DNA sequence: ATTTATCTGTAACTTTTGTTACTGCCAAGT
DNA sequence: ACTTGGCAGTAACAAAAGTTACAGATAAAT
């Protein structure tokens, strides 16, 4: 774990903090598709992402989903931060988008380190900022763009996160994450294909140029 | 100013911190409609809201607006926090919704206090949490609800913030903040009126029961 | 009092998105 | 080989939201 830590966080945290994380952190590996947090869960530890990616989803009372953003290497979950401190329930669902490695930090340490280490404070604030920014982008997408543009953004984002121009999703899955219907997704994907921007296969989409 | 401070923050901050705020904070009064922050501005101080309300708006490249949330008594601007620390530009616009009083804190103090005062840290984290939660509610509204429901939420919210069941807005102004067109707002308001939930006047709307 | 600008109401229409229904297709499992 | 279930394509339609246009009402300005 120490190696992972140093590789990913040595430029961010001072040695002493790295050592502390190494002491108390618990390494956790999750498989693609595995659920990390469910809406309503109490959160007891804070994840540092070493590798892989986690998707963060919001849900309404009917069970309809919406993809908010992805967490990647070096990220932490801002929601978790405040849930820990405020003892509130999770507002979101977190699912591994890829096989993912994380270090779990007990929440008591969070408070302690925030007083003790400037680098930790900066990290926490930067995380908040990054997440707020991503939330704003999500809001921009749903408020200012039509579904065709949102779909393109979605595909681009997915390609970036998975680092793979072949996206292994069904139209139905995409529809869930964009909170629309399968028929709409199929329709718009077909249009993108006819423009030569993607190629459609069963269970997967190849991105040519978006 | 000390009186204001004690009235609003004495349960949150320890005496020593109240004293420090009193030393370095600058009292500022803004009139309804006055702009506090524009998108792209660099932010050099952090506001503590004593009274009144501030609306936070997002804008797309075409200049279309969207109301994100209101800041009220006891709140601070989470965006500002990270903008200060990260030296980044503002992503949002802030306009006084009512006549408002705030205390402006120089950003250097922020970093200092975060290390020094636990109560300050908690306040900052709680602010982040509150703002993230409000952003989630905004996302819920635009992603999961139709315009008629969003309009009702908007009116309810406005009533709560201004503490007045008479809303002094034109249909056009509401349309801007919900990012839709005036005709749509007029249409839906008329429907609400015919249901007996509101009464429509020129430049104002009276809320009966929503 | 008359003009002017702004606000609201409404009709008619277009576009976008969502829904229903049915088809053929492919792949896994028997 | 054949059945079965999930996936994708498409048409036809419905609903929601956005657009254009215009008329009447009201308030402000001259």
C-alpha cells in the first residue's frame, strides 16, 4: 500500500502524513459494477482513489437515476467528507465503473488531520472545489443542452474515464444514466452513426470521432 | 458589527474567533439587485451573511441564466471559499435578492483560521455540505421534474427566502431564472391561477396555497 | 390626455422528448 | 438445432417545451 500511496500522493502530502495514512488506511479492491455506497447509507470512512474509476449517481423517488460525475485516481469523495463530519446519510450512490483500488481512511483521522496538516486541508478543499465544478458541469449539461449534445458529452466522458474508445454499454444503460428512455438513446446514437462519428454493435459502441 | 456578529454566529464560533472576525472583517451593505460577483471575477474575500439574501446564478455561453440557490443569514459562499484558495475565477454570478448585510473576510485569514479554530473548520465544512446539498436539489429539479413542478418549487422557495407571499417578479424574470421562455411561464402561472393556488397581477404574484 | 414602453394572455405552430408497440437479430443455454 | 431472453431498429403517436406573432392592459412619461 505504501508504494501506491507514494506513487499517487507524494506530491500532495508531506512524508509524515503519508506515513499516517499508511498506518491507519485500509486497502480495498472493488470489482467493476460493485456498489460502494447506497443512498441513505451512513458513511464511516473516506476513500482515496488509487486506480480505477467510480461513478456517482443521483436518484429520485421513483428510482430514476442520473449520472453526476466520475471519481478518478487521486480523487476523494466530497459527499463522504461532509457525511462523515455531519453524521448525515449519503445523498448519492457510488458504483465502481472499473476495477478500482482505494484506501479507506477512518473518519476520526479526517478531523484530526485537518487541524494538523496543511497539505491535507488543501487536498480536502481542492476536492470540494473539483466536485462543485463537476456538479456545475452536470447542471450545465441538463439545463442548457439537448439530449443529443448530452449524449455526446456522455460518450466523450466515458471514453476518457475508461481510456477506451470502445464503450461496453447497452442503450438501456446509457438511458438510465442520462435519465431518458432507451428509444431516445437508440435514435440519437443511430444519427451519430449515420454521421460517421460512432459505430454501433451489440452491447458496445465504438467511438470514431466526436 | 460586533453586535451583528454575536447575534448570528455566537453559537457557532468561539469568542476568540468572533473577536478576530471583528478585527479584520469589513461590514458591507448591498441593495437589492446589486451584483456582488460576476462570472470570471477573482474573489479576494469571503462573505458572511448577516441578513438578507443572495441569489447564485449560473450562465451558459449564450448568456442564458439559471438560478442555482439562495444564500441566507448565517451562510457563506462555498464557491468563494475554493476560489480564494485555488486562485481560480468565479464560476457563478451573485446578486442580492434583498437588501443584504455581510461581513467580508480577507482570504489570508481563511487559511489561518482553518488551522487554528475547530469551529471555523466545522463552519466551512458545513457550508460546503449545505451548498452541495442545494446543488443536488437543483439537479433534481431540472433532471427529474417538469417545468410546472419546477415553477411551483421556485415560487415556494422565493416565498420562503423573502418571507413574503407576494412575489414581485415579472414572468420574464422568472423565465430567466428557470431558463425557459416567458410564454411558458405565463401559461403555467395561468394554470396555477385557475387552480386557485395563486393570484396574478402586473409585476407580482400572490401565493395562496402551493 | 396622449403617447410610449412594458407586461400579460393567448393562439397557432414547431421541435424535442417520451411512450407504446412491434420487428428482427443475436447469443446463451438446453 | 432449437428455444429463450435480451438487445437494437423503427414507426406512430403523445406530451412537454419552445417559438412566433399579435392583441389588449397597464403604468410611466411627456
